């Protein structure tokens, strides 16, 4: 490789990762420095109260695996604990709404976090820097502050009341710490361009750095603080949950698309759904279609619905349920779906209600040695809960489990909630060609497939592929961004489809990708967020 590249949705985090690459750190070192800063400068998207997965490819070491540090349901959780509290389901299938938003805001919403153990394991097994080195940039941002960015503030102020979920602004004000950090003394929410400081988070990260690892969080003094806080506030998370937390390493699952080998995350990640979608689309000559034209959008919608139906029916933690991955990603199954589409059959996605929400972040990195990392990590959704003195917000992932017993995604003690993440590496021959992933809930798998399709079928460079007009179809509505032509929308409506036009110019999951051509890597950050791509030589 002639250069190294890192891309993510937060410029401060990308700069921290690029600085690591410039001083000789590898892709994993850079991803971790970036990840720690993301948890500070986008604290409702990710952080040490969250979870995720890291796709690692290190050819000289013979390493290619997925490090899974997903959140786990508390050991006190039971399958039927909320069966009598069900109000609805998000239109995109990402979560369930309960009476009083029990699983969405507050201490009952929290699953056992995995991010910190994931970061520590990645650095120990793949990285080269010291623990304090990758944490120190995040400590500085937490203490000295950073400017509130546009997308962060948009997410804070987005009205989700019509969807049945708690608004993020209410989660920001849920705890005493949140009210102190995110609001002015007179109760006004802090605004774009203002400096946001979180000294408690800085102190917590410094304690973790000094301790030399994650034990302080899972079995030491921070674990005790967490357990006492949850016991005081009636939460399910306990010291036993933290001490028992385990992560895993697995091999990626593979597909191929028009001669390119594709490696991605297995269940409980959503890489299989992304592969299934691409395998369906491979049966059609997409490159001969007008990009984002009526024929193209209709085909994508019908293929995405079929992918979604299969995902809803089978997705779960493979430690608890059988997920038939080989069948789901098989070319035979894809051919049957393609034949159904050609016959004019319209798939139907069965959902309870008509709402959605999403919040996650992503990092793509490739270094000079050809090491590649695609890492998607998240809070699932923020719970609003912050232990006084610790500064970080916990995940709100219990709302992502199905409150209906007996389903693949149902609640069970210690179970990993299915993740929408699909951190992916596309190979051309034996070398990485695309390193890609996205935040965006249930929209991630179709959007990652969209980006790969743009580069392979339509010959787009990475910048054009990431910013091209998109649609998603994970319900019975076609969701289109505001740059898809009105004439296309009119065609879809005349065909009997229901269409939801987003007011956003750049909408849905936010692609962050790197493309490698002739030994040079180039990245692109989705314009819908505040991200950045940096290449260093």
C-alpha cells in the first residue's frame, strides 16, 4: 500500500486516528483511538457504555476475523417480562415500544456493555500501541471540550414522539449529569458551535487508562459504582453481569458479487442480510439501468423486502437460536427470489406499527501494510442513564429485543441482541478493494449493499458511491431521499407502491467507505453526517 486512510462520521475522531497512522501505528491502533474519541464527541452514538463488532484483516499475520463485543441482556431478564407492556414496533423492525417506554429510557433499558472489553482485546491481540496511548486523545477532548456539530444537535432535537419512542432531548435530561453537561443552567439545550465539556468522562477514561485494561470496568471499582447505581434505581444490570461478560471471535461469512469476494459479519450481525441482497441483485443487469430510476428503485425495493422478511424470520443470537446462514446467502435462494421479482410478485413485510429510529457510528481504516478494519459500534439507542461521577451514557438496547416470547429475537438472560451492523471488506483478487460500513439501524445492510453496488455495477468512485441518491425498503413503504426525482416517485405511485420521501438531501444509513485502486486508498464520509476522510503517506 502506498498510503493509509481512515474515515468516520466525526472529524475529531478521524484526526486522532490519522495521527496514530502518521506515527506508525497500525489500522487497529488507529481505529481504537478513533473509537475512544467517538465516545466523547458523539456520546449518544457510541462509547464505553455501548457495544459493537470489529472486522479485522491482517494479511502478514494471517488474521482475518470478527471480534464481537455485543451487548447482552441482563441475567435477571426473562422472556415474558414485558409481554403485557407491548404498544408497537418500529416500521424498520429495529425496536419495540412498551408502555412508559420502559425499555427505551432509563435503567431498565440497559444491557451489559461490551465496548471496553472489545477495545482492550483488539489492542492486545492486533495492535501495537500502549493502552494509555489510544485513550489519551479522548481524555483531552472530554476535559478541554469540543464544538457541538450539526448532526449531533439534529439528533438531540429530533421529535420522535409520533413514533412512540422517547425523544433524545428527554434522555439528555434524564440524569443529573446529563442536565449539567448538555443544558445551560437556565434549562436551554446547548447549541451548535458551543463548547461541550465532560470532565467526569475524562476522569473515568483516565482511570481506565491508568488501570491498564478493562478489569476496572468489569470487576473493579468502576464495576462497583455501576452496580450500586443500578441497584439504587431499580435497573437489572448487576455486578454479576459485568463480571460474567464475555466477547467472542468468529470467522467472517463470505459471499461473492460479480467476481468480487465479500467478507462480512455473521449473526448476530447483519452481514448475511447484506450478502443475500447482493446475491439477489446479481441476477439482474443493474449497470444497464438508470441509477435511481424507476426500474432500479423498484428492483431494489422488492429485493430489500425479501431480504427483510428472511432477516425478521431467522435473525437471532446463534448461541440461542439456529440461524440458517448458508441457506439464506445461497445463490439458489437468491435465484428463487429473483424469479419471484421477475414474475411481478410483490413481497409484504409484516410489522405492527409505522415508526423508526437509529443511532450508531462506524470506522473504516486501511494502513500501509494492507491491514484493514471495519468497525461498527453503538449505544443501540441512548438510555439516558448516566452514573453520577462517571460521565458516560449507557446503551438502551433492551428495546431492541422482542418482548414476545418464543421468537428468534426474544429476550433471554445473557442473550446478545441482534445487531444491524455489517462491517464489510470486499476483495478484488487477494487484496482489499472496498472497506465499508455504516451506522443507521435496520437501514445498514441495504445501504452497505447499495454502496458496493454503486462501485461495482455503476463504476463509481468511492466519493460518488457514498453520496449518490439512495432509497431503502425494509417495510411496505419505499423510503426515498429528497434527491430521487419526483418523476420516479410518480411512477412508483402509479404502480401502486406507497412512497415516503425524506426531507433530507442525504438520508438513511451513513456510508463510510474506503476504495483501493492501484495501491492507493481513498475514503469518503457520507455527507449526511459531519464526517471526514484523511489519507496519510
